[in-house]
């Protein structure tokens, strides 16, 4: 203010002009403070716009990536769905074909017209299609009610054919035959424990093959024998005795054979024995051939055991050795309670079991096999064809 007062009019005019134009005589051009603030704000605005543009660009790229991923997933889902539909269509077509085959089989099992057979089994009456009754080929039941045998059966006044057999067992046979109409490989019905022996007798007598148990060497044992199926091998020295899993059938004659695959002890006395016993050998019995309630033929010797008398034992040829390649057989006849012994298919004699043991300790007969020398190998075949017709030829030749 003091400068302004001291300056003359001309000087004051110059000062006013410089203030108006923003020009200083003593230096270069200079932006006013408001312009600097505007420039700073403008730059900040440009930076914000650029940042927003970058965010938009990044978001757009993310959207593109998400779109590509979603499109890929949808394509995969579409491809998987088409594959699943094609696979299910193949399964459905297969099931339809299976259903058509079942329908054809059912038409065979259930013909439009079939003959009914009336059966009275010990008071229980059944009415069954003849084709069902004859369902087990080769059985006595199929033979009895075959169309060719129709005229030989005389029914009662009500048209029923009478069968005098165990009704509980026959009911199980009928149940199986009815199930077999729907499924050829139908499982056997459960036989009550009290009827197991009766069922075995009926199955043997009528040759009902599905009900006949397939015997085999007992897989449960405590010996050192190596057993695979029905092949037995001795691995340690000393007597090792094992039995069959099931007893011999009691309804009809039954035979089994033992093929000697290897016998290093054939040149010595004994070393191998084959026979029957009234029970499964257990405990110390598995290490001895002197089994109670048994009869065995020992290689190179003959019959031993308490089940036959010395007189009966002498009826069987002694001294037969079980050499490699030979086959030893045994046939049990429940009607005569006797055992017939074979070597290579030729009978070497027969022996009757003691009468006093039949109704007590030897109601059941289990095949037993005893090996002594390591390396001995035998193979057991159950239910063989050894029998009376073959023996008759041998006797005739003698």
C-alpha cells in the first residue's frame, strides 16, 4: 500500500496493466494458482477414467473366459448325456431281447394244452402237468409217468395215482420241479435236518440227480496232507488219514475208485491204505490205520480193522500192492451190508460187515484214505461204474 502511494500516476497505470494481463516485466510467463489446480484436477480425472477403463477391460476378459468355460462344460454335458442315452438304449434293447427269449421259454413250459397228472403221496394230493412231473430226465419219476407208460398206471376212482414214499421228501421234489419250470437251474429247496437221510434214500432210489450230493475229499482236516480237489499228496513221513466229506449213500450200491499217481513206498510192505470208517477220523486217529469201526485194505498186505471178522477178511485176496498207475476200487452194497474190493477193475473178493456194528457204530460209512511215505499221490473218483454186471463178466471168464 505504501508503494502504491509513493508511485506516480504513470507507475500506477503500469502496475494496473501488469495485474490485468498477468505479465511481469521482470520474468517469463507464469500460470496463475487457479490454473494449476485445474490441471491437477484434470490429471486426476484422466487417471480415474483410465483406471475405470482398465477395470471394465478386466471384467470383460473375465466374462469371456467364464463364457468359454461354461460353453465347454455344456458341450461336455451334452456329449455325456448322448453317450449315456446310447448306452441305456443298448441295455434296454438287450433286456427286450432277453424278455422275448423268456417269453418263448415260458411258452414251452406253459403250453396252451397240457395233461394233468394226479398224485396221492401218502395222503397228500397233487395235480401237476405231466411235463413237470417228468422234468428230471432219467429219474424213476420221469419213467413212471412218461407218456409211454401212461396205460400201465392204474389210478383210483378219483383219478389219483398212489405213491407210497416219504411225503415230506416228495413235497420237496414237487417244489423243485415247480421252480424248475420257471428256471432250469433253480436251486434245491432246503431239506430239514430230520429229513436229510430220508431225502438221500429217495434221491438214490429214484435217481434224482439234482438231489444227489457230489462227494469229495474232506477239505477240513488237521493232517499234513496236501489236498487239491480230490487229489491227495503226502508231504511228511508217518500215517496221515483223511476221509470223504459225506458218507456213502444207503439206498443203492455205491462205488468209488482211487488211482495211484505216485507211490515211492510201493516196494515196501504197507505205506498206503484205503477203506471205510463209521465216522470222520479225529484227534490221534488221523495218525494211525488202526481206526475203530473201520475196515481198510493196506498195500502189500490185506484187510485190517474191527468192522469185519477174520473169516470175512480171508475172503479178500491179500498181498495186492498199490503201485503207480494201478486203480483200487471199493463197492458197498447196503442190501447185503457187504464190501466188494477191486484192483484195476477186477474183483479181488468181498467181505460182509459185522452184524452187531451195523445198527450202532457203522450206520454211516465214510471212505478213508491213509498215506505214509512223502511223495505218495492218489486221486479219488466218487460214484463210479464198478458193479455187479461187470463182476459177472469177470466171474464168467474165470
